[in-house]
C-alpha cells in the first residue's frame, strides 16, 4: 500500500543525506525522509528500517510515541531512502533552559524509548540533543540508523565527550547502560545550557550541588562502570519521586535560581473525605506521570499474561494471529500477500471441512 505524503518544497543536504520534511496525507503527522547520498548512508538507512521492523515485531509491546516510526522506505538502488515520523523540534534548538516538569518528562520519555529498544535487543548508540525532539507534551527519539544489537561494538562516530567510558579492555560494547549515560548527558546539557563533558567532570559538577534535585536525579548515571549505573526502571521511579518535590535547584547553590513546580490539583471527586484533616506538611497530590502510567500498563500486561497462561486456547490463537501479522507486514509484494491469504484460508478451512465430513458420515450411519 502506497503511503500518501505531502512533502515541503525545501530540501536540505548533509554529507550523507538529502533531507526532506513533509506530512502524512491521512493524519497530518510530521515526517522526515532521508535519502542516501553515499554508501555509508545506505547502510544507515538499512539499519533504521531493520530497527523499526524489530520494534514492530514485539508482540507484547505497543509502538511507543517516544520513538520515531518508519512509515515508508525503499532499499533498492544506490539512493535508498527511509521516511520516519518527526514530531517536534530538537531540544538543542529550544530557547533557554526547560522548565523542571519539562525536563523530567524529557528524561522519562527517553528512558521509555531506551527500554523499548532494549526489549528488541537494540541500543540507540547516538542519543544527542539534535536527535531528541520536543513538541510541548512529549519527547521523541529519532535517528535509529546507528542502532546496534546489545553486545556488539558501538559504531556511531561521536564526539568522545558523548561516549561513556570504555571497558577495562578498551572496548565499548553496546549496552542499555550506555544509552542511559547518553540520555543523562542530554538532560545535563539542556538543564545547565552547556555542552557535554567527561564523566569525571560531570560527577564533579553535580557534586558541587550535592542534595539538589538535578544531582539526585542523575546520581550514578555517569559511573565509569556500566554495572553501577541505575537502570531505566529505577530512574523512572526516581523521576516519579522527583515530581513531588516543589522546588528545582541548579547544581551550584551559589547560582541557584529556585523555580516552583506548579502542581495541578486533583478533581474533588477523587479527594478522600478526610483530606481536610491532613496537616500542612502532607505531600501535595499530583496528576499521574508517564512513569506511573507505564507502571500501571506493566501491571495490566502482567495480569493479562497470567490470564492467557490459564487459557491455552487463547494463547494459541494469539500466537497464530501475531505470526500472521509478522508474515503479512514483513512482505510488500502482492503475490506474497495473496499466497499468505490462501495459506490462511487453507489452514482454517481444512479443519472445518474435516468436521463437516465426519458429521456427514455419522449422519449417514444412522
């Protein structure tokens, strides 16, 4: 099926790509087409399409809005191209430091994207401010062309300050902890409106503001040993706790400019009857955060999984349906889809014919 895209007339050229922005004709969603200009760019286009397919193939995970989505591609010829969603503008182009709530949302959205990539066995490898978009509500991580499988050598040619410390043998193998490091560096840079720094320098800078919200938020993220860095789940819980803090402070108390986080009141019908009796020191109620929504989603998915385990028939049907979906969307040729449809009809029809035949035999015997 051809995707209708209305492209802008302006184009931009880099050493590797021809870039053209546009919108999906059906939904108006903003997209970016990258057309390869050199052989290395062809490899990046293939890698991005492969990463998108692996994420789509996750049977128990919906494609998250925190990751760009491949909507169209052509991998034939020397000028392969891929079109992906592109929601918002890079955080590197945002004027001034973001509000505390915005910073927490950007960090939590990046962590959700990292977790999804890890479920697909991938790491992004190039989480930079120019590849983190913000639309005023959520962040989106784009540029999946540098994604590599967990355990493989990282390929992205980045400024050394964006790379986590190498391992004891000088190797830098792709790991979820490395994506956490880069996401933390993005948060550090946009919070302080500065460039990246070495792990030791970042730790020293955060230590100057020991006890501040930013220091507490990024605690352990820049550890030299990736095993000592907090995982995305732990950081999401930390972000959830940070949303209750009424004041955000910069790392250096001497330069502190306190910004009050305005908490939205919960509707009255959800307030407990005895809430008026609480002391003034009680924590203010806040709306559900993305981390809390993600936790609730995981709980619901676990309950659903247990229910499916108790019903083998449902499990078999879900497996067959997901297998059909993967086979259907993995091939674009019309002939392949026709053969798959015929195979599906045969698979479903033969048992029905057998049942009809047996019933007819039993009826004839009477």
